[in-house]
């Protein structure tokens, strides 16, 4: 739970514009979806 929260906090922190930002957001959303699916089981 804490590592996921850390990822969310890092993602919300303002940073230099990087080409990987959208890709990172997509990966983050995927991880959250998997995490929620695990909680449902």
C-alpha cells in the first residue's frame, strides 16, 4: 500500500517535462487497476 502511495505522491510532484511522463502515468494507472483488482479478490 505504501509503495503505491509513494508512486502517487511522486507523480503529483511538479517536475521537468519529460517524454516519458505520459507513459509513466499510463503504467501507474495500470498498476493501480491491478492493485484494486487484488483488493477485490
